[in-house]
C-alpha cells in the first residue's frame, strides 16, 4: 500500500467520513442509484471527483452504489475518457445478448 492509499484509508476511518457516508445513504433511500437495487452491507460511496487533492472534499460529487457497480464505474471510466463511443458498443452488445437469451 503506497502513501496515497494509506492516506485515503485513514480518511475513510474518520468519523467525519462515516457520518457523511451515512447521510448520503439516507438521501438516496438506501438504493444503488445505477442499478436501483438496495444497497448491500458492503456498499461504496463513489468519489466522482477523482483528483487526489479533492479526495477529502465532502460535497455533492458522490454516488452511493454497491461494490460491483463501483468497480464497473471505475473500469468503464478508464476507457470512456478516451472513447465515449464505448457506451454505444456496450449497449449494442447488451441488446444482442438480450435478444439471444429471450
């Protein structure tokens, strides 16, 4: 674990973060706002602002989501910033799979 990761871990252990996370969960009604499913026990509060210097800025740039949604968002973002059309290709593949499996 590098120093930046340790700093983030320590911040997430602080009371201010835990209270903020609980507040965001209450605001969304305990729902993953991407899948619209109930937040599980291991849900995440996704930082939409990925800049290191803003990690501890608690504002509206957070999204409550389940851990798999959180992983997916970070995975997709790495490609999306370079190629927004990835969304179209994913949607086409999802449509094809839906048709095949009906």
